[in-house]
C-alpha cells in the first residue's frame, strides 16, 4: 500500500501525532519524545493521545523507544485528615507526654477513649512508638513517655507537609522516610492508611522507518485542515481548495443500535396468554401461598402421599396454618378421603387430619388454581387457563428449576372426553412449544383417570417432559360441586419456552446476559 493511500486511512488524531514526532525528530534526531511532551506538541488531550498512540503502535508507524516505571507517592483522604488533625502516632505521643508532665499515667484504654481511635489505629501506632523507644508499657498496662523523640511521628509530620496538595517520586525521599511511607501506604485489606503509592509508566516514542516515510509524505502533501462536510461558505470563497476532506468507507457496517425490547421469555408468556384467550379460554388466578387443602387434598392426594414430604414442598414458617377452610368443601373433601363421600368410591380409608389441611405451603402445582375454580361455580360448558408460578424443591440442572411457570387448564362439558384432551395437548405442543415431534405416554396422578404425559423432542436434549394431563376423577369434581366431565392439564411453560426459543438450559430463561437477550428470537 502506497503512502498516499495509507494517509487517507489515518485518523486526524494519528496525523497530529505523526506530525509532532516528525517535527521533533527533525530537530533532535537522537532524542525520543516523552509522552507528556508529545501530547503538548500535538495539542491533544490525554485520552485522545492514548487512542492515537495505540492505533499507531498497532500499525507499526511508531515504537516505544524506552519505558520507565516510577513509584509516585501522594496523600489519601485519610492522609489529608491526618495533616489537619494529626495522625494516631502523633496524638498518642502527645497525650502520653501531656499526662506525664501532669504527673498522671494513662492506660491504652484511657488513650483510646480520649482520642476516639479505632483498635487497629491504636495497635499500629502503639507498635511504632514502642519500636522508636518513645514510649514504654509499664505495670498495669500504663503507657509512659521515655523522653526519646519518635522518628516515625517526626517523619509523618514532615511527609504530610511535603505531600500536601502534591505528589512526589518515592525515590526522591531519603531511605528512612521511604520506609515510613511503605509501612503506612494503602495495601490490600487495609485502606485506612495516609499514603498511596501508584506506579507511573513513562514512555518515550519515536517513528519507525515506515512511520517516518508517512510523516514526510504528510508534510509534503500539505494536508491542511480536515473537514467532514462541504458547506456553502467553503464554496462561496473557494476555501475548499485548501481543505482536506475526510474520506468515508461506505463498505463498513454501521454500529448496531441496541433498541429496547421485551425479554424473549416474557414475549413467550404473552404469546401463550394471547393464544389461549383467542381460543376462548378464560383466565383463572390463585395465590402463591396455598393451604395443603387446595394444593393437594382437594385434588384427592392422600395426606400420606410421598409428594407431600418436605423434600418436595416448601412450607411457610410464619404463619404455619390458615385460619379456616371454606365449607362445605372441607367436609366434602374430607369425606371423599375417608370413605368416598358419595362419589361411588371407597376413598383412601384413613382418618383425615383437619389441622394438616390448614397448613400453608408455596403452591407446588398449578392444579391448585383449577381446584379453586371448580369450587367457585364455573360455567358449564367452560374453558379456563392459568399461567401459575409454582415452587418445588428440586436439583437445579438444564431442565429443572426450583421455581417455574405452569400453564394450567380445564375444560368442563357434558360431551368432554379423553380424546378431546389428546387433541388439545397435540395443539399446544405444535402451536405453543413449536415442537416438530410430540408423543403421549401413560402415567399416574391421584386426581385424574385416565392420565397421560406429554413429551416433545428438543433439538439438542432429546425427548423432554412438558407435563401431565387427564380426566378429573369424580373424587375431585363432586366434592367441589361439579357433576360434569372435566379434562385438565398442567404443562411446564419453561420447558416449552426452551423448545420455542432454541435454549438449551432452563437457567438461560432468566439470564442477565444482555447480548443473549438481544439476539434470542423465538419461532413465533
């Protein structure tokens, strides 16, 4: 690439740096230019100079001739405070001397209370004064002044005066003072120190042979002032002839504008709700904190069922129980558990615990919302759905979480049957989860008979379970006042979203990775 072509690709800041270095090297060919001097010569701010230098180093047009690391000492906020109010070392020594002159002796606790010092400040200052021989600890923990001056106290006072509103190189101080500075400098785990030691890198730059060629071409070309657009004033007086117009590369991709958008999982949840509403379903709602009665008992789950153990359900610590359960549902459900309660069943055959029914848990299944809806006098025929947040103690992995969304639904009607349910589940798999393949497997639930499990094929994880469904048993519907067939389902919306959004880990649904959120697109 020739020099003229390369010049056209240079940024105006780079041209200023090259010109400044070229001018300096023509006057002092054997002396590299310090970074500060380069900034002044090129009339650039530190941030502008830093950018231009990095670009030119990457293009091998300039090089670092030398690099020197120096340690710079300055006062921290604590140091400035000590300059005004004196350091703990000075204050302790002054207190001990005053007490000695008055014929009194102070303990370490007396000094701490009088000066208002922290234990860490006390211990460090007492140690320094003892090392200097300025104090001694007498019998009973009393602190006495020895009359010997404290080299640490004197050095600190001198350093505070020298560094007030300025900074200096560490090597500029004599060795004893350097030791005091290093002892009282900010360190990891101890920020309450008066001195800060920072490393400053001083670099000197010079042009490479290629950079010199480019700089000379810039000088010969007489680039003039660069402008970014042609204005009427430039045309009117012909001044455009002496200007250098900045060139644009139209083949470069423009910067991406990250416009605000909804979280992809939220979009998916909204889509599910819109589709169900458009199909004529009415939304049902229920509380996150439920009683065991509505969460399990009303669903004909016996009180000795293993799913009710502590490892499956989160119990509420305070309060532990609800005040009451609505009647006649409590009595009717209790009868169904004991002996069938007129449902045509023999029931579970155990003594129902009324107190346990009032126990509070976090809702573990969306079917609890369906139970409440059945007890509220629903429309017949009727279709209902709920997007319910549920909580279960589970091992978190790619397909399991401790809290999740379920899409819960029921359909009531005299002509409803199991075949109707299978058709709806197949529709959900295709329309909501966007699954290419789905299948049904027989399963068991205490509250449905027959029961079925819906599975879909994930492109990476293989067959995954979406949830269960079935025809509510009479032991569920009749105690709640419903005497028509009811089909019900509870499907894991999080797993459906994984298929629809092409996500391979359920935890990514709640990711804070903005790039993933911006680029994730559903197939809907």
